């Protein structure tokens, strides 16, 4: 029989002491209840919280553990508790086995150890704030300490429901009824029991604070309700609200399901934590193992009398610095870095940065250089063997070698810049110069370069920092005086990362490059012995400041005879060897090569010509591989069969003399080109029409030519108001290609006069020059390219300004022999030569 409940006060208060004493005077039963909501604040609540925090969690039964918080209340009983109608009171009192955790007394010492002397007073709590579902417990042991506090041990018995609370002597009395937890055993319940046992086994293995006996005890519990309570009691990860929820859940089936879900979550968390701990432990164990092995290795080396490997590396680097031949200031900087390396642990990331920096310093060619081969005759043979023509370039290299021969080491290396269209041999000429001088050759392509760090290098503070491309090229060459080619100088760009062309100023300026500073090295490096050679297709895109440091040598292109010699001496043998055709197996006549030059290529260089020769070699190789013959001879009849119909028409720009059409020449990035200027004069009034993508300079030339022709209308036999009654339309074909330049004035003026007077222009004549309003012909540039273009097109007569006569020295003699040149000073001389007389029929009509 259960006695009546007579106690409901916070643990640790004076009323709690009196309640315990009252329970001891009766049959030593209490009722444990919780607050329904948040417990009231105050000293008693604070004491209860401190008591709950100090109570050993592993020693409380499930029911008590669920309320081990600041809202724990003890309720003593001194009258019989009513039993549920389905269960006789006697059976509950006599047959009820101990609750889970029986034998593991719930220590309420934390409750009283918060310490309230018996003489302290505390009011009883409000019954409406207490939960109706609680736990009946039996007083196991009560100890009174010398300071007046009590240590109380409780043993949970059953879930119970409070039927009524009433005030007693400083505490609450309650009438409680034991709650029946019977459940029908079926497959679902059996599955839940097995699942909870399995999850709890895994939880017990993963959790550090669950004793091994707990798993064995869980496997031996048959009562589902007790199993749920025991597991909840053993799982320390459950917080007080969750335990309270489980305490309030009467149905064992629902409680098992809830416990299974909580266990599954905590097992997953523990497995993840275990996995992370294993990874961390493995990493730490590896690092510790390596550390111990290194220490053991050091000890073994010391016992054997060998040097420390780290110090051996430092000594090795110090020796490399001494043998590198650095200037004194650079060597001093390197030795400082070596000292830093000696005092930094080798596992530090800074070690890799210092070692990379020192590796660059000791491998740069501070002293080493190749001895120049200054035999001028031998150098001339090398240049002639590699390139045909290019007289000006070869003379400049031989002059440099001659001066070096006389001045020893006192001459600063020039900075040459080869300017010309693609395919004229600028890059290969640099290799030939290096071979003639006996120097190493390094090539750096600047096309599309936009980052200044590519020239000056990166700061060492950046991750993955590297020196600039110039320093890298010198390291590759292994000598400090190579021939360094800067290819595609005109294609350098600039953006937010800096201007590489500005960074090139220091490297190319002979006055400053003896102390070139790379951002990565942070020490000066002497570039004065490097022979820099730059290449460009055009010069107008090169900044003026950089252009001022360059010695420009123009390579305008090759004449037809030069191309024929290049094809015979260089291109044909090279392509024959690449296609497996030895000299006896392939024979190509000069007429075939000349036909290919005239009708299948139109370029300043020879790249397209080499591609056409490669096509011939492929056709010949197939012919030899599939036929019985052992050699192939390419004749003029085979050209169209192998290469198709001619791509260009060789001869004059026009097949017949035409009115209002004049042939001019222009300079393009691919060399000189022949262009036609067409003029139509239409009845009507209006401004002149200029079409064909003409630039501002050509438009101004057209207006100047028109003004001159209008001023000479009477001399040309035109009415004074002729141009007031007509509209002039000037058109340059290939309108999709922009055109500009100061050399089309004479051509436009001749076409205007021809269209106005009806006199045709000679079809085999081309001209160049700018015109003034007074009719004077001004000089122009690019004369060699223009003469070569006229020669390629089959022009017989070429009209040029008188002041350009001095530029004819640069034109190949073969071209000059095949062109009839007329040097003029005024437009009247051009008109006399360019315009044909009027046909008789036209004269009669006029």
C-alpha cells in the first residue's frame, strides 16, 4: 500500500527539509513532479537549478532523470494512493517490480547540497503550476551533514498521476494514482523493442560515458515501458525538455518510437563525430610519427657523425651562392636569405618561398657569357646561307661585329627592330644572327601580352610568384649575352594589370638596362650585354617612347626574282625533305615556280608560296606512291591540275584603257597592294560622294584633288560652271576594307580629270604621291613596298614624286630594270603621261 503524499516544495529550501523529515516519519515514499511551464524565478528556483546541475546524471532513474532540473519537487506520502480501476491496489503495491535503475539510487544530494539550513523558511509552490504526471519514489538514505544540509537518495518506483494537491505544514500534500502502462505485445512492438536495443548497442559503443553494463542490462529488459525508460535514463545527450516529454508519454509504444527516433539521431551524430575524430587522429598521428622519425634520424646521424640534413641543405645553398659569381650587393642579399633559411623550421611555408628565391638567384648567369665569333667573312656566309637578299639587315649586323672587334667589350648592344609584313623572315633572321655571332638564341612572343608582371615579374608576397619572362629567358639560355628576340612587339596590349610596353623601356634602354630590376629578384641584373631584336608588322601601334629606343630596319618584302631564288634555294628543298622526296625524285622547273608566284600568291613574304609548294609535294608524293614511275617532274601543265585555277591575274590592273579609272598603290600590313580609284561624274547638284571606307586623310586628298581640278577647269576644256551642274562620285573598290593614307591625291586627281574630259587612263601605269591645291606632287613613304606591288602586278610605268628619287637606292636593281620610272614635281606632268588622247570619234562629237 502506498502512503499519502504530503510534500511538494523545491529541493534545498527549508520547506524541503521539513518535507523530507515528514516523509521519514511516515513510510518513506515521495512524489516527484515538475512545473508545467517555466518555473518561477527566485532564490529557491536558483538553488534548485544549482542542485540539479550538481546531481550525478548517471545515477538517477529514468523518471527522476527526466525532471532533473530547476523545477524538481519532492512530494512525501502518508496516505494510500489510489490505483487505476483495472489494477487492484494490492497488486500494484506487492507485484510491481523495481523500476529501471532499481539498485542505482537516485542521488538527490545535489538538491540539498545547494545548502539550506533547517531553520530557513520557504513558501510552498502553487499547486496549479505543477504537472499532474510524476514519479513515485522511495527514500533510500538520508544523511545530515555537520553544516545542517541533507543528502537524500531516492529510488524511482512508478509513474503516477496527481489527483489533488493540498497545503500542509509548509509544503504540499498530494493524492496520487499509479498509472497503468500495460501494452499488448504484437509484431510492431517487438520490432520497436529490437530496434531500440540495436540502436542502444551502437550508442553504447560510440558514447564514451555509457558503461558496458548498460548495454547488457538493456538486452535483459523484457518490459517495453521499462526498456524505454532505461534507455532514456542512460542517454545523457537528452535534454530536460525531452526527458519531460518522455515522462509525460504514457503509452509505451509511442515512447519506444520516440526513443528510437532520438537514438537514431544521436547515433548518427556520434558516428560522424567518431569519423571526424579518426581523421583528425590519423593526421595528428602521421605528423607525430614523422616528427619522431625525423628526430630519431637526427639522433642516428649524430651517433654516426653525419651532419644534420637541414643544416646540410643550408650549407649546400651557401656554397651555391658563393660559386654563382654574383655581384657583391646581390651576394650579400642572398647570404641574408640563407641565414633566414637556417633559422626557420623546414616545415614552415616560408622555407619553400626562400628556397625558390635562392634557387633563382644561384641559377642565373651572373658571369657566364659566350665569346662572340667576330669573323666577318664567316658571319656573312652564314647570313647568306640562311637568307636571300635583305642587304640592309646583313650590313647592319656585319657593322656591329666589326665595331665589336675594334672596341672589345666597350660597345653597348643595339636594340634592333625588324619591321615588315608577315612571312619576310624576321624571326628566322634573328636565329641566323645568333648563329653568326655564336650566341644562344631566346625568343619571347609578346603577342596579346597585357600583364606588366610578365616583363617585370611578380612580387614575392604573391602565391606562385615568378620572375618576368626576360629573366626566365636568360636562365634558359644559361648565358648573360644571348640574342633575345621580342616577337610581335606591335601587338602588346594594356589593361588594369599594367602596360607591358612601358615595362620594356627599362629592359631595352641602353642607358638603364645595365641595372634592370625584376620585382621577384629585387636585385639589379645587367642586360647591357644582351642583343635585343624586336619584330613588328607595323610601327604606328608601338608607343613613341618605346619606338625611340629602337633602331628600326624595314623589311618591305621580296620581289618576284627574290621569291624565285628563295623558293629554289630554301622552300623547295625543305618541303621535299619533309615529304620524303629526295632531289632525284622531284623536279620543278623555274617556270612552274614563277607561275605559282604570279598566279597563286600575292604577298610580301613567302609563307603562302611555301604552302603552295607543299601542295605540289603532296601531289607528287601520291603520284610516286601509286604509280610505277620512280620520279616526278612538275611542269607548267601540272600546275592547274594540282593547284586549281589561278587565284590572281598577273598583268596590268586593267585589261583596257578606261575613263575615270586610275591605278594607285598603298602599303598594308601584308606589304604593298595595287588599288584602283574610280570616278563618276553625274548630272545634278550636291556635295561630292566618297565611298569605299575612306579614312579622313584620303577624304582630304579627294577634296584637295577636286579643288585643284575645278581651279583648272578652263585649261582642261571644261565650262566654268561644269562642276556646279554635276555631282562627283569617288569610289575605291573593296569597300569592306578600311583605307587611309597620304598617298592617293595624285591618283584621285588623274581619275577626276579623266572622268571630266573623257580621256582614258593608261592601263599599264600606276602612280603615287600627294597633291596640293597648287598642283604640286608631295613625297610619300613606303616606296619600296609600292614598287614591289607594281612589279608583282605587271605594271610597266610607275609615276612617283621627284623627292622620292633618293629612296630608289633601297629598291632591288631587278625591279628598277623592269619598271619605267617617272619622277614628277607637278600634276601637269602626271596628266601628260597618264591620260591617253581622245579617240577621233569623241573629238568629232566634241
